[in-house]
C-alpha cells in the first residue's frame, strides 16, 4: 500500500493459483498517477510472485494496458466480458519474466 498524509494513494492485491501468480488488484488514485507508485507496486508484485504472473484488465482501459505492456506483460486472451461482474470486454495479460 502507498499512503500519504491525505490517505491511500495506491494498493496492490496478489494471489497464487497453481503455477501462476495473479495481480488481483492494482489501484492508483488519480492524484498519484505519474508519480511512480504504480511501477513500485508492480516491482513488488514481481518480487512476491515470480513469473509467470497474470492479470485481467478491461479492453477499453488503454492507459492500464500501456502500463502493463511497459512492465513486460503481453495479451494472451481477450473476452467479450460475459464472465466478469461488469460484463465489459476484458483481456488476460501475462508476464513471463
């Protein structure tokens, strides 16, 4: 978690399922975007989990996709969103290390 005197600036939730690590949530407050907090949390996830690491993001979230691609993640599958809570098209991304 990343905090300031104003509150939480970002947080990371990870898990492991079989041979894959998962980034379940990576959140950065809009006031903290561009400060390197997301990159620090991503590096922490890589230290904790080791490769391969997977995550889902929405196809329409271009900024998140670019962020994950900068950190070495590649799209390995896309869906129409019928299986997620939001019913929004998403993509599965993986970092192989």
